[in-house]
């Protein structure tokens, strides 16, 4: 009879293989806990196994759990299983498992539970190991190597290898006790004692190391899909075959590269901020310098942006604390030459951090140290604190759908503002923004905005705000440049965490479950309807789901993390709809629904009157019958 490697050895091999794949792809180990808050009946998990892509099994101190995409189901004596906690679980085919208890072995599948008699006396057996061979249970008794295989409805004796030591904990788990590990739904799931199941995620982030670089402060995409990174020490070219760094041009050290862009002809432009030497352009391995001799200024080039027509715009800074010099402010490159913006004299400050040219309404926007400037059809307008801005230091800009502009502030935790025909609207941490100091704003997929901040990555799709932080795979909370790419991808530059690529793989919708099938309330009682939500394979933790509600024909509410509706309602019947939203913008479709019934006020006279009338009619009929 063939020998089958024991379960601990398989777990070790699985963990090492998965960890090797993770290391090769440069993905860190961000772990999430699946515990009581997500519906696990106990945080003490002894074993875990996978039976196909749809079902995960966990042996917990409270009983056997069947975990599916959106749900955790506790199975116990009510389903025909023995009382107590299962010691081990092993896959038994698609959506089925074997669960070993102290006094029984059970096979559980969609049809129910089947108990198999044990090939040993539980009262006299101290150590038992469960495994499977060709879909059949294999039991090794007392660790002696002798075992039994269930075959053709009977237990047949055989031998197995000596048990191997259990798997070591993955690096980020430290000294936590880790039991079985299994790969399921693209993640590693580990059984732990005291913290429930740990699983790696989210699967969205991929880190790319740029050797010798601490900060990435500007990003640009080349026509071939490679990425140029302006860093604290020169420029880095990230390609599939590796990373190439350029620290010197024409014998001069580049230093901090604060701006980089690729023009419509595929040429790389960069501004070397720390050297105060103007602009450089790379064309066919030849560098060209643009300074005073070329009609430019030897200024600190803070940023380079490209408008919809392909024109390059350069934002420059005068010396900190110095007087404004001629030509500092905003410049642009068009028709083979660099020109200064005629309206530079109208800027509220000579320190310009960002330029948004030719937005959807044709306005030129300039972010400066002392507010925001807008130019339209030759007329200039400035925005400051008196116009509704939350702060004076406007750092970054992004066009808004329908016209207007998003602006991000540096210093003072002022968050972001949206300026459009309706006025100025501020958003900050209280609204869901991850942090109040914002370094970059870009639009990814249509209508989806991303925010790089001092405290992590923010996302806003018009319905809900989402947050992503270092421990979830970003590598650093301090982020700076953002660069959208095809397919909803996003390149993220960080200060201390290298270059990160975000690829949204979560396309499954979350679900809402109400805490009752129907909610009934007496007269004058405030209606309270509660619910819970889960995301597919818990990609978004339950606490991070948002919801919006709709009562009958009322408009949808704004999205929030609230899981309760409290309202005084008139007597009658109502239909409440709740739509869950996960962190990647997947919305529950169709929304969950529940009926609310509010009873009317009791009116004794009205309640008794029908009975009195019925009695009177009855007496009248009896009286007439007697007269006949």
C-alpha cells in the first residue's frame, strides 16, 4: 500500500512553496485576522483545510465551521455531528471534509453528515493523526507509523512515514502559534490558537524595490509601459528586465528629481530640484539641458504635467524666503520652445506646486503657497481662505468630473476641497479621507479618485471613502506621487517603501444580512433595524464595509459605516433597502430588503365598536327568529 506524507509535512511544503512564490513576486506578508467579528464562533482554531475553490473548513473550539465566500456556518450536534471540538479536518472531495473528533470520524458534505466507525479504541489511544489518500481518510495511531486506510467501506491496515515537524510561522507572525496552513482563494490561511484564522491580504499590492533609493517623488509612464521614477537620488527606469538608475547627467549629479514626464514624442523630461539647474530632456540616449541659454530659468522645477493637447507645463519655486524673480512661476513647452506664462505676475505666490492646464472647462489652475489661481479667457481669479479654502498651501490638483477641480493641501491637516460651480466643499478625515495632509490626487477608473497622503492611500468613488495603509501591503504610510495605468491599475511612489503597483482583483459584491427576517414595532416606539455585512472571502473586513439605505420611495442616503437605522415612523408597512459597499467600490446588487411593520395606536372605543355591532346584529336576528 503506498505511503502518504503526513499532514504536517504537506502543510510545511505548502507554506514554503507559497512563501517562495510571494518572495519571488516581491509581495510582503500583510495578514488579516478572521475572528469573532467576522462570524467565527471561536478565536481558538486547531486546524484548517480547503475542499475546492468554494469551501474552507476550520476546526474550532466551538465546533466545525464551513466557510464560504460570504458566510461562516457552525456545524454541530444539530446537524448530526458529535459534541465537542473537532481535532483535525481534511478535504474529502469538492465541498466535503473529514472531521476527526475525540470519539468519532465524520464525513460532511452538502447532503449532510456520515459517521464512520473508528479503527481503534478512543479511550486507550493517545495520539491520532488524520490525513487523506485518494480522497479516503488515513488514520495513524499513536505515532508508531502504523495506520488504517478507509477503503471499500472498511478500514485496512498500512504503514506511513514518521510525522514531520509542523510548519514554522511566517515571518510577520512572530511567536504566534500556527497550526495547519493551506492556500485557498489565492491566499494563505493559517489556523492559530487565540486569534482565529490568519489569512494574507489584500491581494492588490505588489512592491517593486528600487535599490539605493529612499524616496520616489515623481512618476511618468513610457510608451512601452515601463515606468520612470524621479527619486531622492536621480532617476530610475523600472522595466520587466530590471531597474536601471541614472544619478549623473553630463558629469553633474541630478540629486532630487521632483518632476518627470514623457511628452507626445516619447521623450523624457525631468526637473532636478536640488541642483537648481532647470530642465533636462532625454532623446535617444542624449541629454539636453534647458536653462537660461535656452530661454528658461535656473529655477527649482517642482513639477511637470501634460495637458490633453500634449503641451508640457512646468511649475517652479523661487528661493524660500526670497523675493520673486522675473520668469518664476509657470512655464510651458509648445512648438519647440519654452515660454513663460504671461499671467505669472498675477499669481498669489512665486512658489507654484502644481499646474492643471486645459481642464474639462478650459480653465488653467495653479496651486501655490498662498492659495489657488484660475485663468479663463484671459481673466485671472485667485482663491484664498476668504473664498472658502481650508488652507493656503495648495499642493496638488486634479480635474473634477462635470467641471471644476479637486485640490489637496499640505500642512495643517486640511484634507481636500472640491471647487465647482456650486462653490467650495471640504472633505477631511471625519468624512472618510485617510489623512489630512495630501500629496497627490489622480483619477483612475472613471469616477474613481485616489489620494496619496501622509497616512496611507485613500479612495473615493462618489459613494464611499476607503483607506489602505502600510500593514496591508503598501509598505509605507507616507506616499507621494500617483500614476494611473490601464485596467484600473495604479502606480504608487512612497517615502521609504519603494514603488508599489496596485491591481484591483476584487470584483465580487459584498452582502448584507439583517438581524431579523422582519421587524415589528409597537405604537410610538422608535424603529431600530440592524444588519451585518460580509465581503467575498473577507477581502474587505466587516468593520470597513459601508452602507447606504433607502426607505420606500425616499432617495438613497449617503454611504457610511453605520449598521443601524433608527427612526420614528408612522403606523404602516415599510420596505427598507440596504446596499453594502466594499473598499474597491463593489456594490451589493440587488440591495438587501426587509419589511418594517409599525402598529397603530390602540383606540378602545374603535376596537370594541365592531364587536358591539356584531353582537347587536346577532341579537336582532335571534329576536326576529323567535317572533316567527
